[in-house]
C-alpha cells in the first residue's frame, strides 16, 4: 500500500471550517459541533506494505487510514496539458480564480494511509503512483483474508469507511440508517472528529472474482455518514480482491505486472461541506450568489482522480506487460462516463474494446497488454465532459 503525501496533498495546516448550503441539516449540525478542531501532521513516512499476519484461514491485512483535511489542486500544472497551451476560455470557467470564482483549489477531506496507529506521519506515495491523485490508499486482500482498517477521522465532521463487496456485520458497515441496531453497532456509522474506529471486513469467496472475472475484482470504499456530501468532500478509494492462491504477498495478482486505477467523477464542489469555506478562502469579491448558474457550473470539476485537463502525473506502463485497469464512476445523473484509451485496447469480461461504460458507483476491470508506445490520451468520450476537462494521458515506454 502506498499513500499520497506531497506538496499538494499534505494535510491542510489551516483548514477553514466547512459549511455550505446544499448538504444536510444533520451534517451542518455535526459540523457546527466540531468547528475549530485542530489539525494534524506534516511530513511523510516511507511507503510500506500493509501489516499482515498469517492465519490458517488466510492473512489479516491491517491498514491504518485517516480522513484528513487537505487543500487539493485540480490543476496543479497551471495549464492545459492536453493542448499544451494555456487554459482557454472554456477551461477558465472551471480553473480560474477571480471575482466570485473559487478556481482550481478546494479544501477537501481525503483518505490517507499511515504506517502505524500513531497516525503521526502519512505514508509517502511514490512518484509512480502519484497519478492516483485524490484517491485514498488502495486496500487489497486475497479471498480468505481478513481486512482490518484502523480508521482515524481528522475531518471537522463525522466520517466513516464503507466498503463494497466484502463481508461485514452491522458493527463494520460504516453507514447510519434505521436498521434495528443500536449501541456499539452504531459506532462505525460516523466516527467523530478525532475519533478512531477499527473496521473488520471478511473476504469470502463471494467477494472475490466471479466466473467471468480475471484473477482479481474491483471494489470501492467511501465514507457513508452523510454519503453524498462525504463523497464530494473527496472520501473515496479502491479496494481490490484477488482470487485465492493467485496473490503476491502484497495482495495483487501474480498474473498482472501493473495495476492502474482511475475514478471518473464530476465532483460537485457546490455540494461539498466546504463550499462556504472555499468561497471565503479563494473567491475574490463580490461574494457569489449560490444560485447563480455560472457560479454553480464553475464548481463542477470534471475530473479523473481529481485532475482536469491532463494535469497531474501520468500513469506509465511498459510495452508488453500485463496491465490491469481498475475503473470507477461516482456522482449523480450527469456521471455517465465512457473512458476511452487511445493507442491500445483492453478486454473487459472477455470482450475486446477501447471504451468502457461507467455510471455512478459502477466499477469495471479492464486488462491491457500495450503494444503501442507513446503518450496517449485517456479520456471520457462524453462531449460535454471533454470540453469540461475530463481528460488525462497515459504513457507506454519500451
Ligand atoms: Cu464523462
């Protein structure tokens, strides 16, 4: 497991209190209750694999993950890396800071990995994985394993970790709703600011690859305390389960040389708990009207892993190696995405293609053996999303 930790993604030392009009009153009340909470941590530890302990039934893989306030930049390169030119007028709608415009930087809450339960220094994400952007650490397991996540919430509102696919009981689901439980079974639903909860998830056969899958299957995790606001705050990550007997020590499949992860999401910063804080911090006067259509549009960040217009690092592959792409969509009804690779093709469920269909919270696994070297476009094929910057590149060397 590796983790993001660099100039753009270190925990924000001066987080503005979250606020905003569009998230629920319930969240608003919780946020008000924790305003002014102190924040963590600077610096990074070396990347390490998760701690694991062998048992007769598989390994216990232990991850230390915190939800941290982070100042995120959707366009850290400051130019359109797809055209190679300065941002044009269409791009400036989203990335240019100014009167009544927030620009490309937003306060967010992101999952970050740590080497131990001290939560002192986040794991450093190596350069080769910095294309992961604002995604949380990749959580991995092999069928038969147990995943244990020691989760610390440093965000100024309650958050959780809710996994897809794996087996959990009511104490480990990470989602509050009327389910007939109470007491300790609610402790996982929303971890308060400064609180810690240990989630234990089993990885039975039904969490692993099905008959049409390859040697691993793509899942996700996200915060589900105030689900929509939490996800727009940025609390999202991948979880991958490898078939029994097909995993390397780190949990990745033995028949894959490289894995690449991509989240396609129109991040609606208007619905983030930090909207008002971001206006206060980044928008010049006059203060925008929250119903102004142009202002609302300017905060719809059509991003891949939290980057727009080809900004951020590229994933780099080698010609001939076996590459597995894990894809995820997230968001709302505008989030129908069609990731398209230039230059190379993939197989999805045994069928050849170079375009995949994604809807909100859908997941896809695509295998590629690149034969074409070069820098290639990897973008959403939806017209409006192309204009809005849902474009990245990947590189094949050798
Ligand atoms: Cu799209």
